[in-house]
């Protein structure tokens, strides 16, 4: 397992979320996440995908394609 905090690696993290990851407060009204929350979540998703791709390329993480 790799713990991958976002830090403040993108401006989206300054508008929403925290350096530990994205979140959204929807309240009792169950409001949808704000655009800023979704931007932060997309940034976190891209960061996770890029890290996973780098680990696969380095041979540090198996991929479905190499499982044969």
C-alpha cells in the first residue's frame, strides 16, 4: 500500500480539500459537491494514476496486462 497525500501540488488543492486528500461537506441537505471539490478530486485521481503508472513501468507493481 502506498499512502499518497496530495499536498498542495495543484491550485485546486488550495480551493478545496486539504493536503491529506480531497473531501466535500454536503451537510444534512445532501448538497452536491462544489466545482472546486470536484476539481480537487480530479487532481488527486490524476496524481494516483500517474504514480501507479510509474510503479508499473518500474516493475514495482504488477499490472493486469503482465499477469498474462
